[in-house]
C-alpha cells in the first residue's frame, strides 16, 4: 500500500500563501490567541494521527469487522473508538468551537486542512467524530441552555456520538415529504414515531450514548418544509433520577454498501414501543432552517472528502507509475533495452496530470469557500455580506466538483495501474468505491445543480453572482501583472464572459415562466460553472507561484514545487477548460429533449 496520501507542502501553500490564513490572525481579535506557525504544528499533529490511527486501518476496515448488527448490538471495527478518542484528545473535535464552549476557536481553514489529512488517510473512519461535531454544533447554535448543558461537553469529548437523521423511505431528496411525527408531552418532551434510513454512524457498540439530530413534524404542523422541526433524540435518555434509560430507538438494519464500510448506514426505528422521547431544538417548524447549518457545513465536508480521496489516489498512482516498468519509448528500436517506468509514457503522464489538476484545484476551491465561511461570521459590514453571498453561491459547487470530478480522477488512477488497479492488491478500487457516494449524499448532484442555477445564481437579483464575478476579476487583474500568466488571465476573462452569456440565456427562460426548461440542464450548467471556478483557483495558485518564483528565493524542491503549480495550471487551462465550449453550446441550444418525451424511453 502506498505510504503517502497527502502533501503537507501543498496544504501549507494553499492555506498560507494562496488563501492567506494570517489575514484572520492579523485582523480579528477573535483569533488573537493564535499565530500561523501554530497552525503548522497542528497540521503536523494531524498528520501523525493520520499516520498512526487512521491510514494503517484503511484497507482492513473495508474487509474486516465491517459494521453489522449482532444480537441487537451494532458492532464496529475495534479501532474506531481509538480514532474518536484521538480526535477529541487532540482538540480537533473542538477546533472551530468557540472558547466559551471549551473550543480552540481556530479559523475554519485550519480545520479544513486537518480534515484533508484525516479524510485522505481513511475517509470512512471519520464519520463518527465528524457527525458528532456537526450535531453538537446544532445544539450549540439553536438549543436551549438545558440541552447545551446536557449534551455539548459529552459530545465534544467524544463520549456521546451524534448523527443527522433526515432521510426516510419516501423522503430523500424531497425532505418536505417526511412523515416522522412528534407528539407533545406534559413534561415538555415529544413522543417521536417514525423511521429513518441511511443514517451514517447511526449506532455503535462503544459510545455511552448516540444523539440523533432528527427532523420530524409536530402533530398538526403545516405540510411541506414549513412544518418541519428539529429534535434531539438520544439512544438513552435520562429518567427522573438522572439515570440513562433505553429511549426506544431500534437499530433495524445496516445497509450493505459499496464503500465507506467503516461506518454503517443504518435503518433506525423510533418509537416502536411508543416510548421514544425527543427534545425540541429552537422553535417549532424551523427545523429545516436550522438543519441547513449542518447540511451546508456537511456539503463543504463532502467537497473535502472528494478532494481527499482523490489525493490519496493520486499519490498512490504516482508512486506506482514511478515503480512499474512497462514498454519502451515510442521511438526506441531495440527490444533489448530495459523497459522504462510507465510515468515516462505521455499518456500516463496525462492521466497523472489530470488527477493532480482535479485534486489540487478542488482543494483550493474548498479553502476559498472556507475563507468565505469565516468572513461571513467575523467580517464586518459589507465584507460579511459579500462573503455570505459568495459562500451561498459556492457551497453547491464545492459539494459537486470535487465529488463528480474526483470520481473520474480516481477512476483515472485505476487506469494508471492497469490490471492491478482493478484488484484488491492496491487501494484504488476501494477508493473508487468510497468516493462514489460523494455525488449522492448531502443532496445529489441533480439537487445541487438546481440549487445553484435555480436559487443561488438568481438570488437577491443576481447579487451573489455579481459578488463571484468580482472575486474572479480580482484574480484576473492580478494575473495580468505577470507576463507568463497573461494568456491565462485573458482566457479566464473570456470564459467568464461566456458564462455570463449562458446564464443570461437560461435566466431569460425563467423570466418567461418556462421553469422546467430553465432547469432541465442545470447539471450541465453546474459542470460549466465548476470548470470555470477551478480555472479561477488554478489562476490564483499560478499568481502566487509566479510571484514566489520571481522573488527568486526558492531553490531545489521548493522551486520545483512552484514550477509544478504553474505547469498544472497550464494543464488545466489547455486540457480541461476547452470542455466549456461544448457545454456552453448545449446550454444555449433550444432543442431540449428531456422535458416531456417520457414515452421515448422504451
Ligand atoms: C451511504 C449513505 C449515507 C447516508 N447518510 C445519511 C445520513 O447520515 N443522514 C441522512 O439523513 N441521510 C443520509 N443518507 C441519505 C442521502 O442523503 C440520500 O440518499 C440522498 O439525499 C438521495 O435521496 P434518495 O436516496 O431518496 O434518492 P432520490 O431522492 O430518490 O433520488 C433519486 C434520483 O432522482 C433525482 N431526483 C430526485 N428528486 C429530483 C428532482 N426534484 N428533480 C430532479 N431530479 C431529482 C436525484 O438527483 C437522484 O438522481 C445517506 C445515504 C447513503 C447512501
């Protein structure tokens, strides 16, 4: 198994140089106790945890102790408790939690950098602590003081684990159709009745408790999204004496998944014996709004996951391509010459460049969104609003591009391995199975694409789109200052003009009331938007790399690293960006063959 799964040098370049994490420590009192050198130490610690607790178990968790229910108990891999403990003890679980809740109050970019390491090391094993942090954050943001006192510390300490319980058999993409009910009780609690499916890390055999953040409908609530409330539903609730007693949450089954087998996706039944109590979070009927806080963070986390698995696949492919000898140079005549490493073949180099371009471009986009996430909280006035708009617009793209393109990138990695890539001798086949889910959960690509085009691009009279165009233009202007980057600055400028033209064409349909036609090809619009967003991130990385090269202080490996950034930027512009032409043509073609025509699918 390849030993490398992530490059700390690349993470540091992105976090410090391209996305300027020091901006936060310099400009906001909120982070005054931190300095950027400390962030590097944290990343070193994260890598040590990755190397020791996560990565060595990546393949075994896929094959041994795969979670399942035995005699009513959901057994998980014995290493999982150690991972949860390591995350809590090292402080990563509380990395961005405010100090008043015992957190480290770090800029979220640092947490994202840590996540890249953990996810690349062993993505499936991270569900337990990640979902717990997300669930606790919901209680922290919207829960009563009583709920906070009862749950937060134990959850952030990793003693009680958390889940997000939204999906039901007949309510997946369409959450407005969920039917789980909540009946008010005299003691202020609610009796919960219903079923949830696919609940990740929905149960285990080691934590003292499992806390489900669950969506349900209070009796008599309006139908649709307006009648959904959020509840804390523990596996064990406290009785009058403060003892933990069974709360009638039954683990009914574990789905046998294609990948990410370290964490079970569970079917849970709530209140079969009419004895399941839930506790309302915040106000009634505002549950979906609250849950969106977790869902938006989770969408960015899926982007992190896509880029991280792509990273692990890239470094494994790179190592293999350097070691595997096969064939000779195309112009070599002598069959007695030794075979060469496959990395010397242009087509293999193209595949590796493709993987690198997708992965490092995706990572940069995630950092970009994470920067906006932070500024939308701590920035002042206009800066805050600007970054909230950017974050709203970028979230579906950050969820989608690293997932969809990551899947292709890992599949390309398998191609680099030839026949061995298709076997269990190497981790690529597992990585492909693992990454495949990223375009499905947390809102499928179809749903994200409709969100991007149907809501985000047009919201507030196109204000978010304007904020985005402004940001991209800033990078284009910067790039024009460097002779070597001018051709790429020009290209991106043209691409942005084309994107605006396509957007206007499509929104024109919306204005004519042709909503179905407007959104029919939203998925392709997402592809176009994503390509340009990554081209922007590559130009941004190119500007920083060129600046450092021109300063003349880099030599050896450092210089090579910067040159490889410029080279990969060029690769992205020359090999990937041209795909926008076909997409733009399709999106402006009025022959739509997918609205109606159901009888054509025979
Ligand atoms: C491994 C795994 C882990 C999961 N973890 C969790 C979890 O922890 N908590 C949780 O609550 N859920 C979880 N889920 C559920 C997941 O979020 C849903 O599976 C996902 O949102 C899709 O819902 P669905 O499966 O019902 O598909 P459907 O909604 O039936 O979608 C099927 C297809 O139809 C398309 N489609 C649906 N509606 C529309 C529309 N209006 N317009 C256009 N196309 C549409 C979709 O894009 C998709 O391609 C998990 C799922 C899996 C597989």
